C-alpha cells in the first residue's frame, strides 16, 4: 500500500470515527431509527459534518493561502465566518424549538435552554478542528522545507564532486598522451563513458548498483593506464548487484583517495579494493600503502571524503557505518551500507 492510499484511508477512517461520536453519545437504549427521528440528533450530526468540511477548507485553502502568506486579518475573518456558519446552519435546518401547533391556545413560550450548550459544544469541536488542521499543515510545510534543504545540500555536494572527478580522470589521460601511449584512445573512451554516467545519473537520488560498480571499474582502469606496473591493484566484487540501488558517486571518493595518497612510482605501492554484497548490505574495504605524496593544490582540499561523509549522513542516516583507520604502513577505509 503506497503512502497516498494510506493517507486517504486514514482520513476516511478518522472522519467516520468523528461522525460516529454523536451517535454513540446519544443513542443510549434507543435504536438507530429512533435516533434519526429526533431533530436534536440530526442537528448535532449536521454540526459534525460541517466541522469536517471546515477542517478541510482550513487545511487545504485557508492556512496555505492566507495564514502562510501572512494575511492574518482575512484568515481571522474566514475562521470566524466558518464558526458562525457551523453554529447557524444546523439551527436553521433543524430548529431548536418545535414549530407551534395549529389552532392551539396561545401560551407563554417555554424558555430556550438549548442555545448555550449548543454553542459551547460547537466551539469545542470547531477549536479542535481548527488547531488540528493548522498543526498538520505547519508540520507538512516544515517537512517540505527540510526536504528542500536536503535537496539543496545534495546539489551543492554534487556540484563539488563532479569537477573533482573530471580533474582526476583528465590528469590520467594527460599523462597517457604525454607518453604517447597506445592506451590513450581506450582511455578517452572510458572517460567518455564515465562523464556520460556523471551527467545522466549523478542528479538522481538512486542508480542501479551495477552501473555504479562499472563506473568504479572504469576509474581503476584509467589509473592502471596511467601508472602501469608501478602500482599493484587488486579490485574484487563478490555477491550479486542485480536489482540493488545506491546513491550515485558515494563510493568512488574512497577509491580516489587510495590512488591519490597511496601511489608513488619510486616506492612499493599497493592498493586493495574489495566490495562484498550480502543481501541488502554492501561492505567496501579500501586499503593502500602509506607513501610520501605531495598532492596538488586542487587535490589537497580533501573535498571528496568530506563531502562523502556529509552525503552519507544525509542519504543513509542510521543505515551506514564508516570507519577510517591507519597505522605506520597502511591507510584503511571500511564502509557498510544498507541498500535499497
């Protein structure tokens, strides 16, 4: 059952329960037929119906169009008019006093004892409907604002990530072109596929996991083209990625950092990347030797991992664990995600 159908069902059940209240309170030992023959009962039932109508008018129109736009005077007038109509219309349709009997002797009219309790009960129901509609609409607006804020933050992080990827991959191809390597055309083709993925998929909330893994493979192949046999690279994926979805570009910064800070052609460079899939759980392990590296000014910003930490907090709250550790020889990253 999707959320929209669930919401409609909740509203229908809540309205039915609200309308059942006057019947349950007034039925007593009488049957339903007797209940609906009494004008006082019909008057109460019509008041409940009008209260429901006001609730939705207030929730769908008055609060979003007047209250949120700070038109408080017109909002107050509409609310007062709504209460007046709820208090007046049932009395117009079902009068509080019975009509006079024809040809009866004139007598002093009995005192009207029904007005004050009727208005008091209407005011209580009306106030309840008014404040519930107002609070629900405020809560909905707050949730929309939080979602817009989240989308803005993610867009900002993606805007930082994408140029970072392009910078690294272009550096790899530039190195191949300087060496006039025969691998340059294949590297350009891989870069084209990577940029196509970034431009078409990175703006989505979720992408197929196998496409994300393909992006990582292409990135690693580009690095192999660049460094050749000077870097031992071990990349493995175990388990099935079929049918699984993941936030785009959330894994690659850890792979990037391994090549950024773990590669020195003059020393023993060893990078191990392992991805294990078990049900809906993804576990990433990245390890690289610690070697002396002097990154450029663009690389030294560290935006990749910092942004990824923020994205994980926004996209997988309570559904991920990230551990980063190091010793004298190695730098290690361990990430576990609960996938969709």
